[in-house]
C-alpha cells in the first residue's frame, strides 16, 4: 500500500531542482550513451523516448496503471488507454479522451533503482 505521504515525497523528488552540485558530466546522459544512474547497468539508450520509457520502468518508484473505463484493459500509459478506447469502444468520441480512463492505480515499482541525485528532468536538461 502507498500512503498519500509517500506520493507527496515522490512528487517532491521529481520536481527537484535540476542543478546538482558536484555531479560530473560523465553522469549526464547523451544520446546513445549508458543510463546515467549508478548501478543501473543499461549500456546504451537510443534516444529521449527510449530514456523516458526506461526511466518510467526502472527509476520511478511509483508506477501508475490506467484502467479503461469500459472494460478490464490496463496500461501503464494513459495514451494507450485513449487509443484502446477509440479502437474498441467508441470511434465517435475522438475528442473526448477523458472518458476513456477509469480507475488509476498506483503500484510500487519492484524493479526500482533509485536514481538519486538524478532526476529525469536533470538528465534531459544536460543532454547535447
Ligand atoms: Zn537506468
Ligand atoms: Zn476497454
């Protein structure tokens, strides 16, 4: 179970200032380089999309799961639920995506590797 207190802490970390004193540039990710999180072990990240996906899987402590409001479909990505809903349930509601997402569940990430002191924002800010 995740208390609201935990979620608050999580939000605080993700909005932390990007500037990290004493952090060497070897820890800053660039296209094609390894994930900058110590102990992660991912050797090469193709691009920003790849890094964001990887970050969500390994370096976010809380994973959100979005449920379709009309069936048992579940996805980690809200956009997948939108797409699913359009295709499966109602092609006429193209513009009204807010009705497609039902329950949102928060789960502890079992694969979590603490990226501290890095955040996705800090890593992306220093790229190139
Ligand atoms: Zn990583
Ligand atoms: Zn559905």
